[in-house]
């Protein structure tokens, strides 16, 4: 059996897990009801991952405390707010999960402290171990009183007791990790107390120690308690995190203290360490975008394995099964934690076990549907899987009468529409003018850090072949194609085209797409006009190849309309100057002549020398064929960039919505 080691059992405490895969905790926003129980959407969401073969489900973070941080997380399950209701709804979920021989831990938190989400703060002042700056707001936090600490500790015991009644196999504490309240107490930068909860490392870990002792006293010593734990903080200063490869002085928890803390925490009674690195001041480590390498926590987990004798769970872009298998062999960890990959494909583990690795839908680390929507809309979803956290509402609709559907365009919208139509049982014919499926995934996937865009394009090609869709590559569909095919419905997913304008010497003015596809050579130096997502990622890509890059942006800063998730946006913005890329904002390009781009800034003309100019100024909808034919076709739809230039997520989501209802 391939990947056999990944399917051997393991124990956390006295709980046996059937394989080495856990669902990493991700915010459960939108998965609860107003009484603090699980709603049907939440029950279906976690059960679906158990059905897909995952050995251990770890829920997203829940809060046991109802008094100190009353507004910390709205619409989130709470094991103490209405215990009877929580137990009732949880029991339905745990019983269903156990039917698949999976285990489930409830994640519980002491609170946000100085990292409270601003929109969730309400009228309550933010709390922290000491009077320190809030992470997001220009506010100073209020130090927690000792009776409040004791109240939170007691709430952990109450919440864990209710979780055990509800059928949870254990709990995970969220925790000495990512700069949340327990982590703030553990790190001297944040904890300036002089009482028994401050000073020495043992005192700073006292809060976490009292939590596990309270849970064990209420639930028994054999009830597993795992701990979310960050070995190293990656903090340069307040609200400033380090980048990979950056030389800096650690202001938070360094590795030496992290290893000592891990040994102490295990001695206090924690049964497993769910490990990573980072804090909210450096949160592109805890929520790694595509700009972070795959398996970025492996080396840190390996260090932990040398000093503790409990299982270590490792997340952090661990979706490559070869890497996962090697991590077990190299003693990096004991359990592979999959977060976003299980949003993208809940059947990841089942497909891997049954030899269908190529059928696993890849996560592209965009964080548009997950972390971005959590922070902006208090809802967890997935960009590439519209059904994630909406399993029942977005189930495939049965086909009562098979239709013959034409799909014009093989970008993500066209591919998703064709996939859903064939899955449901309709006949599908797809035309793509290029010689490969994927559309903008192909140029977008050219940078080394965007490999998963290309993986998604390959996945669509394999899925459409597996499903038996009729695909015509390198062929242009036109009016005669539509009229001669006896189609019951036509989907126009004809994409978009890069915007262009003249700067004079246009022989050396290219579009970003032309450069990314290798059709044009930018030379040794280039000016990229447009510092949005495409422009900034292209700048990094060319800088990796040794090209000198200047970004010219008309707005007052880069990435104004960049990624929804701050971890992605903030890291990309920080990588630009870190890699020696010059940025000129509030500037307007005038002309390019004799190897110089002339631009206006502050009412004055300036120039910058370059071998080429690259336009990354957006796209225009390509919908001419639709406009010609829309009134001649009974059932037709306009999807993807052809309808409105947007991102991968909305192209896929809109295509799913339409294709699932034809």
C-alpha cells in the first residue's frame, strides 16, 4: 500500500486514532446558532471530513469564558453559555463522526486578549496580561485581574466537562500559540506582571498549567488534552513580523525558551503538542500564504520531538503526501495536520488511501474563502470548493432530465461548470481556444510560489477526462458551433483580455501575461505599471530571476485591492522592499522612449531607466460572442471574467451555482 505509514494508528493519551491525519483547527464562524450550539451546517461540515477518512477532527476555536471577553467571537459555539443545548447539538455531531471510526477534539480558548478582532470588540476594553498595545487598534489593553484569570480557568473545566458529556474524545487548548491570551501570558514581551503570573517562565506558564490541571480534575486524568503551541514568535517589534530568511533579534519567544516551555507544558499534563511558529504580530507564519514554503513548520516540530515524549502534530502547507510520509520517517512529527487542504477536498485522506492521489483537489493557499472571509465576514468557506461549510445547501442537485450543454471557454469558470454538469449527469461539450485548460491559472501559476495554480489546472483537466466530458482544445467556438450543435443550454465563459495602452516605444511594452507565459523577455530591468496582486507577484517572480524591478502605482500605496486575507496581503507587501524592489506610488506613466519611462509625480516629471515596461493594469471582459448570441439562445449564461473580472474564487463559485441548477 502506498503511503502505508500514514495509515498506521496512533494514540493521544488513551484515545486511538486510526491514521496519521488530523483536521487542523480553523475558525468555526457560521457553524453555530445563537444559543452557542452547533447548527446543521457545522454538524455537516465536520461530519463530511470524517466521512472522507480523516482520523482526528479538531474543531475550530470555541470559547468557554462568557464574562471577561463577552464580544470576542460572535456566532461561535460555546460549551458553557447554554450547556444543555451545546451538549444536545454536539452529541448529534460526535455520534455521526464516530460512525466513521473517527475521533473529535473540541478546541477551547482562553480568549483573544490584545489580538481581539476590532469588529468583535464591542464596548468592552481589550484585556491582556499587562497594559500593552492592542494589535490592531490604537488602544492600551487592560490587565486581567487575578479573579478573572481564576474565572477563565474554571470555565475551562466546565466547558471540558460539557464536551466530554457531549461525546468529544478530548479537547485541544488554544493556547500558548499565535499570540492569543494564554500566549500573551507566556511571552515576556507581553507579560510585564510582578505577581505569580509574571516574571519567570514557570510563572508565565502558570495560567496554562492551571487550565490543564482544572480540566484533568473535572474530566479525569485519562481525558486527552492537547495544546496548540508556537515554538517561536518571529517578532521583530510590536506589530512587525519577520520574513523567511530575515536576520532579526527575536522579541517574543525564541527557540531556546520555546523548547523549555514545551517540556514544562508536557510535565503539567498536556498529552500532545499541535505545533507551529509565529504570532499575530507575524501572522503570515501561523496562516501561511503561498509565499511561504511547503512544510514550513517541519524543522521546528523536529526540534520539539527531541525534547518531548508526547505526539507532535504538524500543519503548515503539508498537503504533499510524499512530504507528509517523509516527515514521519524523519521524526519531524507524529500526525499530519491538514487545514485548508480538507476545505478544498474533504475526501483527501480517502482518495490517498485508495490510490486516487490525482483526484485530490488542490488548495491554492489564496485564503480568500477561508481566512479572508473569516476576518471580513465571520464565515468560513473555500475558494476552490463551493460546498465547504455548505455541504447540505450546496449538495449536487439530481438531474431529472438530461440536457446537452455547450461550455465555451476552459478557464476556471468553464472547467468548474463542466465538472459540475457532468457530475450531475448532463452531457457536456467544452471548447477552449488554447491548447490547455486553465485560462488565467496558466500565467498566474508561472511564479515558483504559485505552483498550486498549475496543479488546479491539471486537476480540472484530469477530472473532466475522468467524468467523460467532451473537450475540444485549440478550437474556437463561434456562432456556427452554437447553432449546429442542438444544445439545450450554452455557458459563455470566454474570460478576459489584459488591458493595454500605448507609451510610445511599444516594441518594449508588454503585458504581464506575455511575460509570465515566456512570450516576451523583459531584459535585465523592467518597470511594472500597476502594483496590484498581479503586478506585485510578477515583480517577485522576475526578481527571483535576477531582474531589477521598479513598481509604478497610480494610487497612494500598493495592493489597494489585493488579497482579502491580511496574512497574504501583508506578507506580499513586506516582500516587495525586502527583495529590493523599488516602489513609486501616486505616479502616472507618461511615455517610454530611449530606454526610459517618464512619469509624473507631485506635479513633476521624473524618469527611470529600464529595458522594458510591463503593464499589469487589469483586464477587460471578453463577451462579444455572448452579446451577439444572447437573444438567439433560449437558455444561456455568462460566467467568470467574461461576466465580471474578479478572482478565482468567484469564478468557481458562480460557475458552481449556475451549473448545479441547470
